[in-house]
C-alpha cells in the first residue's frame, strides 16, 4: 500500500509548518527525515541545515541525500539509498532544475520504491510542483510535463502571496487546450484517473507552511498554517471555478 503524499505550499522547515511536519513524522514511524535539497541548487547546504534545526525541534533528525546533479541521480546506488527511507522530503527551489535532475533516473525510481513500500513523501513548492502531471513555472507561457505521480493536477505554491496565479494558469490552459501528457510515474497512481481529467486539470492553490496530505484510498487532510483551494480549469474558459477551500486543520473523505 502506498504511503501518503504531502504537497506543501512553500516556506518549509519553519515553525508555522510544525503541525504538518509533526504529523508526517509520526505517520512515517521513523525519527529520520531524508531531505533532498536538489531544487535549492544555489545553497543546498542551507536547506539541509534549516531542515535539521526544524525537525530536531520536533524530536526527529535529518539525513541529507545530496543528490544535486543529474550524475548523482543516475548513480545506480541512489535507488537503494532512497528506497530505504521512511520519510522523504523534496525541498523547494527551482522546479525545472529539480525535474531535469530526477526524471527517468534510479534516484526517482528509489522515491517510487519507498512510496510503494508505505513511506511518507513530501514536496514543498518546487518539490510539490514536480510531483504532479503538469507544472507551470512563473513567467512561463506553457505547461510543462512533470513527473506524473499525481495525474490531472497542477500545484500553485505560495498561494497566500499570489492570489492572481490561478487565473494566470487557467488562461494558459484555456489557450493551449489539452495539456501535454506527463510520463507515467509507475505502475499505479495514488489518486485520480489519468484519462478522466485530461482536459480539465485541477489547480491546487496551497498556502505557505501548509500541506495537502493525499492518501491512496482518496482521503486527504489539510495541515499547517493556512488553507488549500482546489480550482478547476478548462480549455476555452478564462476563469477557474473554485471547487472547495479548506483551512487547516481539516479532513476530507475525498478531495480530488
């Protein structure tokens, strides 16, 4: 049974995110969080240091997986290194760089192996964006195919700071029509159906220090400091429809 996936809106490893991270740490059943600072390409060591201070304050510790380049991710040993983790966390930073490092590598296969074994997987900001089927990098006019772990979704991080962002993304969807199909991430996908929402991607606006935790069975919860909003965009429709908004803490039987 696959483990839970937490999509975090940014500002990770800071005190406002403590309720979310404490829950994830307990759910993992391990005191160790394996942090991939790949997206923090300019100062990955700073991301690790911040994560270590944060999780030590919650009774845990950090194992830094310094997979910083494509060469690191292509090392065959990286698969076993990550597959053995009980709690994996993809830190924020540059989403396109993170995608270019992980896609189609043993390191990414190790992440999937861990998830399939029931481990917790969290991604913040760029880390959350790449887990979805598509992503739209700020300033871009095109949707990029991402890692495809969560079909039919686009994450809009830092939602509390950029309320115009859902309209910008919806405008791109309206212009380009059917988004590109992302590559399959593995034999199973934890939520949704790959074909059902091909022309109607869900846009998840996630506040900073806030996470949407998705369970394989379809249930989910909002934890942290803010709220999560699910929008639905469709080709030919310029404004996204708001399907729901939930403030933390909240539990939903089904959210996607």
